[in-house]
C-alpha cells in the first residue's frame, strides 16, 4: 500500500488560456495492490484510489468513504455551532 499527499496550487491556473477546473495526482505502474493519492487544488481536496482488480469491493469502499465524509462534515458543523 502506498499513500501520498501533494500540496497543489492555491490560485487558479490555466494552460493555453484554458482554465484548469480540477487536478488529480496519481501514481501508475507501481507494484502496490492499493494506492491512495491526495492533492489539494484551489481549496478543493481530491482523493484518488487505485487498486488491482478484485482486491477491494468498490461499492463497499465507496459507501465507507461517503459515510466517513458525512461524519467529518457533521463534526465540522457541530464545531462551528459551538464556536458561535
């Protein structure tokens, strides 16, 4: 398993006068069974997962990630309410 974190640009970018709306970072051709890469771009977090075929149940992973993000969002919302 490999996990990386790369800080992306904090300002909007363009290439040949075309705005870049999003950016992903992925490592390909590596021997790991599971790869997770994370990059931030203009205050948006992008998470990329790569796995060998049959290594992970994709639907179960998706539901676990969605549940985790909902828990994080609810926790952050509760924290904002406590600060006010």
